[in-house]
């Protein structure tokens, strides 16, 4: 069976005042808000909302499709700036005869991070080459893949900064939380862009629209779409957990 987990806290900067607020995960109460029958069974949407006294309505959404599989998730912060998000997702609870799932310790995740950053850097180069092609078939604006050069450059800067933090022998506890948190936010935003475009493109597969993205980097991105999303999301998730750990040390 599966259920939604949420842990940690979101840190949100007010758009007008610049004040930073923290929303703990225990304030989220998840409920089903949408369901639609599709080819592989029902697609179910879950949401959790917090009415913050200063930030207004904040919402978190997660879609399950097919049953037992996390499809996509989104966070809406009412026009403010999301600095660090709550760690949330679909968690599988094993049956009696299943082996229990465990979340890797932070030290293990950080040990794997350099290799993930290498893969992410290659993916960013592909995005830079492919972005002009991936939007030309005019998907809805919220699903367009166009990633600005400035956003890609910022992500590459964060890769260099995170590598510098990892070089410290005491990185797990002594890294700069501002650097790690900034990188987590940049990669979470990038993961959302990739996830939205893939959701649109998956529905257009076989229509000639997706195949029109062109040869070279665009085609390679589509063929490796799962790996691309896992790479960006994996780095963003690890950095978010690390940033939260560093904040707890303060």
C-alpha cells in the first residue's frame, strides 16, 4: 500500500516584505481532490493547503498514476519565493512479506552527489542546445520546455558552488546553508519545468508533435527523459535534505 509522506519544513520569502517564514510539514493535511479514469487505471490527485496569516493560501499537490506510482507534484506559494520546500512524496509501505524500504542516510546521499552533479552538468548542456527546439510546437505555456540561458547558467554556477562545499572534510555539517539552499531551489524549479514538459509530451507521443523536436540534443533528451527527470529531481531532493540538516545545525 502507499501513502503520502511529508517531512522537514518549507521556507518562503514574502514577495513584498522580504521576510522569510517557515511552514513545518506537520501542518499539511493531505486529502484526495481529483480522480480521473485513464488507460492504466485511475489517476488520483491529492492536495494539502495551509492558510498562512502573512503569505495567504499555500498549496501542495501530488498525482498518483498508475496506482502506487508518483506521477508529478507541485507547490504553489501564492506569488512568493520558495527557498526550500517540504520533502513530500508517495511512499510505499511493504506488505508483510516485503522487505522494508529505507531512506539513505544523508552521508550516503552526499557521497553519491558528485557523480550526480556530473550527470546533471551534461544534462544542462543538452538543455542549452535543445531549448530552442523544445518549445516550437507550441505546447501550453505552463508546459513549454524553454529554459533560459540565464537559468541554465545559474544552475551551472550552483553546481560549481556545491562542488566547492563538498570539498570540505566536514561538509555534511559545515557547508554554507545559503549556497546549498539556493542550489536546491534552482534545481527544484528546473525539475518542475522538466516534469511539466514531459507530462505534456507524454500525451502527444505518436502524434508527430514530440517527434518534431528535431535531431541531436532534443531527441536525446526525449529518449532519456526518465533519466533526465530522475537526475534533476534527485539532486534537488538531496540538496533540500542537506539544506534542512544545515539549518538545524544553526
